C-alpha cells in the first residue's frame, strides 16, 4: 500500500523590501491590522493538505518574525541568501529531511493568497510535476529598446503574469536548484524560469488577481484602503466584572501583577480588568460571555492567567476577518492606585491583543468611599471594545 502524498511549502521572506518604504522589510509591515508575512503564511499553515511550512528569512529578523507569525504552524526558519534563488535553495535543503513529494514556493510579499489557489497549485503539480499560477494581461504591452523606442507589440492573448505559489515535484526542483548553484547561475527571478532552464516543462493554472505582490508604498496605501472599505460593520460591546478581596499580597490588574495587602477571591487569577474586556469583545461579536467560554465549574481554568482569555477573544475577532479598533478599561477602586501603572497596563493589553498602544485606554476612578469598592472589599471594572467586521459576516456563529 503506497503512502499518501506529502506536500510542503516554502515561504520566501529573506528580502529587505526597502522599495515599499516604512523603514524596514515590507513583510513585517502591517496592512489591515496584520503583518504582511502573517497574512501570507496563514493560508499555508492552516491548509489541511500541507504537512510542513518552511519559512526562509534573514536571520537578523528572527525576533521580528517570531512576533509577526505568533500562533501559526511552521518549521524552524532557515537562513536566506543574498538572492531569492539562494533563499529558495536554502528552504529546499531544509525541507529535504522531510522528503516531501510536492513543494509550493511562495513569496511572503504576496499576502492575499487564497486557500483555493493553494489547492489548485497542489493539484496542478501532482498532475504535471511543475506548474505556476498565472493571470491574463489586460493592458497592451510594448517591447522597447535601450533608447525607449518601441520595437514590437506582443500579442497579449498569449501573455500571462506569473504569480506564486509555484509548485513542483520536490526532488526535481531541488536537483534543478543544486545544478544552478554548481554552474554559477544565480540570475533567475522565479523558480519557473530556473525550471525551464533545467529542461522542465512548466504548466500553468488559474491564479488570482487579488494575489498581488506588495512592492511600493502605493501598493500599501491602496490595499489598506481596500481592506478598510470591507470592514464597514462597526460593532461596540461593553463588559463588567467584579472580584472580592481575600488573602494575598498582590492582585492582577490588566495583565500586570500589582503589589497589594490583599489578593483576589477568584477561580482564575481574578483579573477584573481583562475579564471585563473579554466580555466587551465577545459582546461586540454577539458571541456569549466569558463564563460561557471559560466556565468557573471547569477545573482547567483554576488559577488560569487571564491573558489567555483575552487572546482567545481577540482570535475570535480575527477568525471573523475583523480587527479591533480600540478598547477601554475603567477600574473602580480605592486601592491599589492605578494611575502610576496606567501606561504599563496599556502596554500589556496592547501586547496581548496585538493592537497598537494608541488604541488602548486604561482609566481609574473611585466610588467616593461608597459601596463595596469604597469599603475596599473588592474591585470593579467596566470595559468597552469597538471592532470592525466585514459586511455580511455572521458574528456569533463560530
């Protein structure tokens, strides 16, 4: 009985991408609230037919990469070379230990690749051994000489724009890359050109006009505007939580350990600020409340750190294709004093939720010595969250 076909992917992310502006490699810039590289890698990491996802990057970017793709499945990154061709070869060598049958090679600068294109790539490579996605040329193309004079007008009916992921039998494209390296050929701009040079017949399959490469600042401005226009469904949710004091020497507030003469009586760590914020986000999604997702009757949440709850709620927004516009938490207590730690708490919420700190507010007030908070029997918190979802998204249905 033959084993099932194994398919892997290489994500090429070693370039510096400085033409895109922004002061750093373009693959780590955000677009629509997510990094380019996260958007490019996620469809591969989540695709059921892919056994391995091999990133290739400039190793100086390793910390930036780890932050940018947190939560995505991938192999340990391989170090890239001075050219794209060298980086792909490094990725192929890294994958060689896994011996995949098919490999897909994708540029990290293409953040809008779809699962459907990936499936078509796998099918095409399985059938032909070498295949690339293409889209028709819609403009008239001119061939010009060194002086800028027109030499010819090619028939655009036969022209295609090449995209990635380009898909090949693994052993064949690995041999072709090794041969090119031995012979000092390092001038191929894509893997299809290298495959043609090696004598392979390369087939084509239907690409996707949305699967464009991010190259210039104008590309980022255009796509940011396009994504923003799709996220027109603005939702607002509110949350409230309260915990009584008990024995202890600290309390957790908005993800920060705060020294105090007492602790919280709670099933988890009792972080009222994060609990209220989780409820606000889930409320904006019409997706229940914190108790329905993390019931206090479940022993696995005993003493749990509340940053897990907030990350879960944020991931629920992302699963709907949405983004968080801003969040606000108001603490109600006499002590401990929140003001000196306000910005530390803002930074911690921003870190957990993956939003810019400018979109996070933490406030505090007292109850003028009235009620249980005034008697210092506990702490209360309110929160609000504004999220943006795509139109027609069925929030609450996950």
